[in-house]
């Protein structure tokens, strides 16, 4: 990646709906090479897609809960079972497998404590093979950003 590619990524991280013309103008290239570079970044998987940043509170999910899950065993069938069981829950915004004492960290967005309780009872607790579930409620976001390539 050269300076033009990094500039494209920086602009698109701020405004994924920018026009080709405006993007080209901001990075200092003409439109045709700009489009070609964006398409190449997409083809290489550097740009993985486009989406809108949703205000979770305005969309009715103002509470973020970080849920740590430790498994009884870290064998592949148990891990696959857990990952398959959570895959379709729209309340889970992200899930990371971790190294260390905790096996998974989930970020869950809910409307209220009752919805989180239902999530625990209906989605998480029925999954076999979990040793512990620990939840931490976020008080406020301090930093939320896209990757900066520069």
C-alpha cells in the first residue's frame, strides 16, 4: 500500500458514501485511477465492506454489556458448538476468541436489564460446555473508531 491507498482508506473510514469525484479530489488523483485503486483494495480484502454507523441508543439498544465466557474444555467440537449457538443472535455485536483465562469476549447491545436477562437465559446458558459467564456493563464509550492506516 502506498500513500494514495492509505489516503483512500482514511477518507472512506470517515465517509463511506463519498462520491468518486470527491474522493479523488481529496486524495489528489483523478477519478479513474481512484476508482481503480478502490476496486483493487476491495479485491485484496483490505476494504471488507461498507456499512452505516448506527447510534445504538437511538436505535433502542442503549446498554452495552461485555460478556466473558470460559469453556470447560477448549476442544474443537465444544468451541464449534459455542460459536454456532451464538452466531445468529442479533444482540451480539462482536465476539472474540481470546488467549488467557477467558475463552470468549462478547459485546452485547440490549434495551434494558430484562432483555439482557432473557439473552442469558435463552441464548447463553443453554449452550453446553461453558464453565463461567461474567458480565460487565459499560458506563460510557470512551474511544470508538475505525482503523487508521497512516
